C-alpha cells in the first residue's frame, strides 16, 4: 500500500518532526561523505519552502548510550546542512542532548521556514531499546511526523516505531527518500522487467542466505562473487585453496544450488579468480583459472568471470546489486567489482532498471564514478538487504496510507 508523502500534506506553521539518516562517516570531526545528508534535502526543502517548522532527529555511529560523546556528535552535520541550505537558512543546533531544556526551548521557539537539528538520539540507550517514555518526549515536538530515514527503517528504534505509534491521530508520512527506496525495491521484487538479474557479493553466505532464498523463485539469474562465492564452490566439491569459506554453511549452499538446478533461476559462480598468498593490500595478485591451489586465496573474480557476468547483465532489464565482487578497496583486487559495475551501467543505458543495495556496493559505485549512471543507489545497506529478504518494516507500516 503506497504511503502518504510529505508534499501531500499542509505544513505551513506546523512543527514537522522528521527522522533523517545523518549517520555519515567522520574523520577528525569532519564529514568525509555527505551523501546521506544530500539525500534528505528534497524532503527538508519541501517543508521549509512551504513555511513549515522543521525538527530533525537522527543517530550517528555507535555511542555507549550514556550521554554526550564528542566523536559522535551531529554538530558537523548541522554545519553541513546549513551550507547546503544556503544563506538565510542556518541549521540551529541548540544542545548536546536531544530532549533537554535547551532542545525543547529551541523547538518551541522555531519560526516558519526554520530548522533545528537535535543531538544524536543514541546518546540515550532508550533510543535503541525502543522505550516509550523516551519516544513520548520526542513525540511532544511533533504536529506532523515524517520518516525519511530508510537506512534505519529495519530497526525498531524509538524514533522509528514508538514515536509514530505515540502520534496516532496526527499525520505520519514518509519523505521522498523513503518513498523512492521502497518503490524501487518493492517493484524490483513484485513486478520486475525480465530478464531479472541479481548480483550478490560480500564476505558471508550467512548474511545473504535469506535474500537468496527469497530471490531464487523470482530472479532469472543470480551472479555470486566476493568471498561468499567460495562457500558455494567448495559445496560443489571444487578446491578453493585458502579462500574464506563458511564450513557451517556448506549444506545450505548445496541446498540452494540444488533448488536452482530444479527451478528456472540459474546461479553463476566465478570460473577464474585473482588470488594472493596473503590477505594484504600489498600482496602480489596471481590470476588463477578454475580451481584454486593450496596456499592461495581468492580476493577478486577474474577477467573470464567478469566477461561472463557482463554478458548476462547487458541482456538484463532489471538488475539488483548487493555486495562487491572482491576487495575493491585495494587496487590490485578492484577490477572485478569495477567490471561488473560497468556492465550494470551499460544495461542501464540500454533501458534496464538498476538498483544498488547500499553499503559497500554503493561505496564502490561512488568510488568508480558511475553512481549517477544507475537508476537508484540505496542509502541503506541493511534495510535494502532486508527488503530483498522479503521483510516488511513496522516503521513504514505505521505511516498513513496515501
């Protein structure tokens, strides 16, 4: 059921409590990647341009939950938000606590078209525990609640679930980002244009098992790379040398391969590899075709696999990509992820819908410069993976239907 969006309700003079995802990377107190702040700007501007009074709440990192910790403060995010909004629209940042007297006073004094960003919600343990008393303190700020934090939609945190629960009878809507994320991912699962191809990578089969099981009857092909591929290859009886393998998941891998063999979805595994004798950035890359000898570990898919995967991807009409093909952060082992990404870009240019499921895949798309040539790059790795597993989010179910 489509959810009501922030632009579909009147906000003039109203206080809008908007849950955003400003969980950005920081180094020495400076933001190193502001994509999540930029992604929230359409919803933020929609409220401010229509004379709403905007209260932003977010978490950042994993503080202890025992009060203010400077390294996890949202203050740098307030400064960056002010820069993005431009002159005449500073983002107020009143206090190092989201529910103290200073925060409450700043919210109460908000004028039309003004915005305040409150401090990190996770400075209170009650946020991650979903405690109702803490949620009521936050809900008191709201005449309207807006969820634009897709990256946290899968979590039962107080600001995501208990706050909208406490606001029954008041408008509870989604922002543009959440609406877009859910639309792309749900459409990909419910009515994909075919061929529908899924690319899965990353370290662990265990992380992706529920997604594979949900996608197997829906997809036409699943391309498996990254370290998780070696569990599947070993399950087939192939030698994988010193590559990372989850031995406790070999039975699951065999079960999935058997199910694919009986069904219409074909699972593609690497046929060659870029290996090394040790897991180090400076290790010498060694190309290996077929089985991997003892003493070597696979750290990327090889060129033959890139070509095979690329041929499948270029013929696709819907592509979902979650997880890199190798250790793309190291240049010697980045070619597989880059090559697969370029094939997805080519499919997109030919009319396919391409969806990148956040996390490392989104980071790779950004690093290699093709993020803006894909249909949609998700801001939420964990949330997008759970959607691929077929899960529903209570944080979204609580919002008003359109």
